[in-house]
C-alpha cells in the first residue's frame, strides 16, 4: 500500500471530497461496519508499475453525507 503521487482533489468514483487515498496492488479487506472514522471507501481502478491496482478514497462521516456524487 502507498499513497499516489498526484491524487485528484475530489474522489473520481463519486465526485465528493475525501480525507485520504491509498493505492493497493495486493489483496486487502475493507470492513466499515464499526468504523468510527470512515463512513465510506470508494474504489477506482489504477495501475502500479504497470500492474493492476485500486485507489481507495476514504470518506469520513462528515464528508460522506449520503449524497453521493451530488
């Protein structure tokens, strides 16, 4: 996992602001059922050195107000 060098200002998956972004080229697990900090994580396809990866955009409860992409 690492942070992309030039992340966008808004989430490319939903268009909302986000708190942080991470790039994953290996398997990972996401569980937000009991997460006190993040309400939503959006996933956007990426590449990591030519290999497939996912960028994960982490939305806090305050930034994810339920109006995805509005």
